[in-house]
C-alpha cells in the first residue's frame, strides 16, 4: 500500500508539473507598442508592420497611441501600460524630457524598453529601431544636388527636434555644400508632428519672398514636403522638393512626374523589426543597440511598386 501511494503521488506531481509547463508554454510574450499618434499615414504604416510582426512571431501584441498626439496623453498612457506589466515595451517618444523618467520605471520593473522611430541617448534603452536620420539627410542632399548646379541655392524646412530635424538637416547640408550648393535659409520653427498646412504654407511663402532665387527645398518629412509642393503650385513654381517618409501623396507626385524623386524611410520595416527584436529580447538573446531600418530612393521607375505596397497595407 505504501509503494502504491508513493507511485500515485509521483504520478500526481509529474502531472501537475506537466500541466503547469504546458500552460506556461502556451502563454505568448506580451508586447505593447506606444506610438506618437495614429492620425498620420506614416504611423499607420508603422502599426501595420508591428501587427504583422505579432502574427508572424506569435506574440500577444497591442499598438496604441495618444488620440491628440500630446506628450501629456502619451505619459498617462505609459502609466497605464506599466500597470499591465508587459514583457517588452516598444515606444516612439513624443518628447524625451517628460517621457524618459517614466521609461526608467519600466526598467526598474525589469521590462526591457525598445525605442522606435525616435532615438535618444538614454542609457537604459535595450535598442533603437529606426532610421539613421543623419544618413537620411545625407542622401536627401545628394538627391537634391543631382537636380541642381553648383552655386544654386536651396532652403531647408523642418522642426526644432535635434534628433530628427537637426540630424537630417546636418546630413543634407554636408552633402549639398560638398558639391557647391548654397544653403539660403533654414526654417526650424515647425512641429514635426503637426499636420496643419497653414504654418507650412506661411513658411514656404516667406522663403519664396525672402529668397526668390531658391532652386530647391529640403523638407524633413513628407507632411511638410506635400504642403510645400502645394504652395509652390499656387505660385506656378516647379522646383525639386525632397521629403522623407514615403506617404502616398508624396509618392504619387513622383509617379505623376510632379517630382523627379525623393528619399523615404521604411516605416513598415521599422514596426516589423521592432517586434522581431522584442521576440529576441524575450528569448534572452543579445540584440544590437542600433537597428537601422534603412533609407530608400524613390524614382518614377519604382514609384508604382511602392504605392501598391503602401495601399495594400492601409486597406
């Protein structure tokens, strides 16, 4: 009887361990992606990449963003996410100063934090996944220069963010000045997140008024570039404009021949790679600190292909 009891006890313990193991194995790592907003086409594409990553890598994932796109709303959202205790947080910080202290609390709770789209020198990040903004600017400058002649003047237009606008403008400036293109003016008083056409229109008209000999414009993102193009059209001007994001309206301008070309980020890859990186982190793998999602050139020859891909994502 004693041996029989021990036998059944061993079977019971083994079964309990097996059930617990199977239950644990069935749990998917939980990953939360917090974006700056979901009102822009750019971040809709990032979301599509992340959600495809969740499916491909069998993760319990969720993509959220502030409705109004304010840093206060994003901070409150992060406070709620912290209570959920996800396995990994992926975040595109609206502004670093008020957000980093909250991210420190994630790290204190042993939740790895991946920065997406917008980098920061914050030492506790596990990785940054996104564009090398200096390289994007450098390529934008090279592309713009191919449409101009040495001695021509260009304008740069963007925002105050040193990580995004600042690095893109710095890269473009080096490329342009290397081949003898002059920087007539630099406008840095626009918000990278704003979709309001009025300030962009006013800034463009100020450039045209103060520097009527400008032969090209480098915009730090497609939202700005599209509104610059519309303002130029109102003034019956056709000059090259470079953007950065590959949104549909910008690529359509290239397909139609309004623009010769532009450089674009890869927001889909950005979202997908961030989720793939999150999976590696949950598996205890070491990941690179900077994962570059790349920069592409768009010309008339490949514009239709890019448009078809983007439209399929956003259906």
